[in-house]
């Protein structure tokens, strides 16, 4: 009698890593650092608005021509958007799946369930939802110009002023940036732990860096809508 042969393929390394809890945390850490690098660059670019329309619009034109003539017009920007989108999706999916695993591991509801979940964990979950909604609005507002009342292609300064000239948009943006600051503060520390960068000697420095980055990015981003609301940028 012929022996039955096993046709199941062994799981790939990438698949095995993704299915593991440690792998998902590593994906969140790496994609989080990618997004953090983007946020730093984005904030520095946004602050150019305080140097006037000419400077800010020139910056908007420059980011569309990076890499020319080797790259086509807008290619670098689209490559950056693709990498950022992939990071956001992987980060969000990993976070959701880890949250589901955490809930499945504790199926019995305790009387003091809310106290069992740390403040940082709840902040990260709700902050992530707020940021996801903000990203959708932000793209529709200042990238596709779908919901922007000014909607002048290539005129970043005028579009930004028109957007933040609506008080409810400015308030939503500020609230999202506060959520972002809390997300960065906890996320940077979690990424350091996941990637093995922390140690008893380095913990204090890493926490200080996390707090400093969160404060710097929050203040830097909030400065722009406040500048429009107060008339400094107009």
C-alpha cells in the first residue's frame, strides 16, 4: 500500500512572524517609527507657513519635484505616500488583531474590568480611532481638496488658511494632534521595549525622548491652526 504523502507546505517565515504576537508587536514598532519620521518631516514643512505664502507654496512645489530628472514629476511624493499608507494599514491591522487577542485571552468579564486596562492602553486605542478619522478628513481637506472651500490646486498656503479659517476644522485638528501626542508618547516607549532598545540604564533617557518628541510634535502641529485663528497666518 502506498504511503500517503503530506502536501501541506510549511508556513513562510513572513507568515509565521505575522501570526505571532511578538511579530505583530514588531510590525507595529517598525511602522510606528516610519510614521514618526514622516511626522517630524511633515511638521518642519508645515512650519514654513509662518514665512509667508511664497515660501510655503515653493516648498509645496519642491516636494513634487524631488528626484527629478531621475524620477518623474510627483513620483517621489507618490512613493512616499505608498510607503506611508502601507505603514498606517499594517500598524492599524496589527493593533486591531492584538486587541482582539487580548480580549479573547480574558473572556470572563470582571467587575473591575475598566481598572484592569491601563490608562495608556485605553488612550492608545481611542487615540488610534481618532487619528484614523482625522487622516481621512485631512486627505479630503488638504490633499484631494474635496471638502476644502478654497480648493486651489498647487496653492498650499491659501488652501491651508481656508481650511483652518473654519473654527470647527481647527478645533478638530488640535484635538487630533493632542491625541497624536499621547499616542507618540506611549508608542515610542512601547516600540523601544519591543525592539529591545530599553534597559535599566537607558529607560530614563528613552522616556525623556518619548516625552520630548510628543511635546515637540504636538506643539509644532498645533502652532499652525493657532496661527491662522489668531491672524498671524492669513
